[in-house]
C-alpha cells in the first residue's frame, strides 16, 4: 500500500521531468526561433520553467527560502521581458 509520502515523491519526480522537458523545448525554440518574438517568448517561458523547478525543489527539500527566491526571480523575469520587448519594438527602453 502506498503512503502519501510515496505519492508526493512520485508527483515531484514527474514534475521535475516535465519541467526539465519544457526547459529543453524552450531552449530549442530560443536557438531555432525564426523571429525575434519567438525568441523573446522562449526566454519568458524559460524563466517560468525555472521558477517551477525552484518551487518543486523547495517542496522536495522542505525549505521555504526557495519560495521567496522565486518571487524575486518572477519580478525580474517580467521586467526583463517587458524591457526586451520594448527595445525590440522601439529601439529604446526608457523614453
């Protein structure tokens, strides 16, 4: 009979594999993307997958600091994506 900890361990392993696969696919889109917009979206997706990996690692290890780190990385990822998109569209970040 499986316990709740065994099921959590299985779910975490599946989440690690799925997020790692998504990260690899995003890296391929970053390298092969035909347009600049595809590459920007691939970078944003890589940030989101990285956040997921850090959260799953925090759950696995039971350390709460990882969740605070993900909040900081999420804010930086959003700002950098917006700044890069504005630079591509207008050629300048700050008007």
